[in-house]
C-alpha cells in the first residue's frame, strides 16, 4: 500500500471586529504605545465583545464556515473536528461539539485539546496521525482562543499581550510527498508557577474568594517565560531542521507562535533565517494563544506555494513546546482570492473594512 501523508488543503479564519488599540489600552492600565511596541510589538488586538458574540465557539464556527465555503467540500464528508483551545466555552460540552452542532456536520465526531499556546501544534500532529493511519480521509483542525475572557485588565504586565481570534485548516490524505512530515513535541510539567490560571478547575473550584482574589485570570511571570520560550522554540526548530537536513536556505517559512516580537526575532536569529521568511502578525493580532499559528497561515496564504518547506514552532503553559516540519500542498494565491486578503495587503481599504469583508 502506498504511504499516505496528511496535507493541509485549505485555511479559514475569523477575528472579531472590535479593535482595541494601544491608545485605548493606555486608558485602561498605566502603559503607553511606546512601551508596548518596544517590549511586545503589539499595536492592536481584536476583542470579542459580549454584544457581538460569546465564547470561542462563536469565532471557531465562523472560521470553519469560511473554510467550508472556500474549499467547497461537502460538509457531510468531514469526519472529525479537533479544537485546540484553552478558553473553551464551557468545561463541557466541548467547543468542538458546539462547532459541529452549529454547522450541522452530520458525520463528524470531535473533541477539544488543551496544550495552551502550543495547542495547535499538538492538534496538527494528532490530526495528521488520524489521516496517515488510513482511518480518516478528511478532518478539520482548529486553533483559537477568547483570551480577553481570562485577561486581567488590571494587570499591565499581561493585558497588552493578548487578543481574540480563531482559525482552522482542512487536513486530507495524499500519496504525494507533501504534508506534515515530522514533529518534535515536548512537555516538561515544570511551568505551573510562572504561567497559569489558579482557579476554576477541579483543584481550586470557583468560589466568592477566588473571584475576589482575581484568580480566574492569566498569571504570568514574563521574564521567566520569555527565556524558556526563546530557548525551547529555537532548540526545537534546530532539532527538526537537523533531522531533515534542512539548511536555512531550504526553509521557505518559519511560523512561530506570536507571543512577543522579540521572541520571534530571537528565534529567527538563533536559526539564521531572515525575517522576511518568518510569518509575523503579532502587531495587529496580538497573542491569540492556540490561534496564532493558523491565523498566520490564514493571512499568509496568498504567498504560500506548493512545495514550500515550512517549520512551525510554539511554546506555552505547562511548559509545552515543539516544532513541526511541513511541505505545503497547494498554491495559496487562488484560494486566498476567495476571501479578499489582497485588499488588506495592498492597503486599498482600511484594516477594519478588510476584516469585515473576510468575516462576511
Ligand atoms: O504565549 C505564552 C508564552 N508567553 C510568552 O512567551 C510571553 C513572554 N514574556 C514576555 O513577552 C515579556 O516578558 C513581557 C512582555 C510579558 C514583559 O516584558 P519585559 O521586557 O520582560 O518586561 P519586565 O516584566 O521585565 O518589566 C520591565 C519593566 C518593569 O518596571 P521596573 O520594575 O523595571 O520599574 C515593569 O513594571 O516594565 C514595566 N512594565 C510596564 N511598563 C509599561 C510592565 N508592563 C508594562 C506596561 N507598560 N504594560
């Protein structure tokens, strides 16, 4: 039997229309555009306001709907939906089940996966395994987070970093030499102290006290996390590149988790890849946790060509991290034209108008 590879055959995305810029952020906490741009690299972030919609499933449903429209596949042919998120709508039922229900995907099963900011990397690996085993032909892998639902807007150390958004990819089987080739994934279980949400789970149940103590928000010791992120993401990329004899000239794109533009630059420098080969959208997307990698694909789709060698890398709470090597499976320009990214890229219309068009 011929070897089956798991290849991405389409990308969909969604970001909410409300844009929170650094000027407005400076009215919420004691900060400035200069500090945020210099230390993080975020100018604006998208926020899902309650009056627009609620929950990660609101964004994820729209991303998957766009993916189905772009790829024109029969929704009944979707066999599974995997959702990587740290902000599920509820403890249960899963966000995947809500998305499947909203879009009436009659033949799909689905589940959520939680690996914080590395979630999408892990979900792609799990999804690819389902395809390469031969048991499934077509699935959807999603990543996204409603970060504003657990961001403490009284903590200037964390609140400028995060934004809301979701994106997804279609994964199918192919006998061509394209698709997800290999992954190097790790968890060390040592990251609780510097990065966690202390309450709301079974270890520290919600109570008046946990709410009063503001324990239902992201807690992060930035400097510690920063150091681990740079070291582990760089090492993971180096490891996967070495395994496949990839030099920096072979790599068309590095897709890093969008945690901090200084982290992305440090990883690029460590592996010697020029910044024009590194996907960066943190300036207008911020850190959407599980959403950062697929949102990069969504925005850079017009520039992707069949055969491009891509390395993804991410790092998150746990600590969780890793890198994946993929050979891209289609020319993105025609596909992306179905949702007008070019309006935004060419600056012909404002970013707000562009998102409104893409979100349809
Ligand atoms: O996605 C999961 C993984 N997460 C990450 O990878 C995030 C990693 N960490 C980071 O991105 C950075 O550490 C932060 C952006 C969180 C912070 O940047 P930093 O350069 O590490 O700043 P710092 O925490 O060392 O703080 C430097 C100074 C402090 O003042 P003092 O003590 O030196 O007087 C902070 O109080 O900057 C101050 N500061 C701010 N000033 C203005 C912290 N936040 C702000 C702010 N505006 N928003």
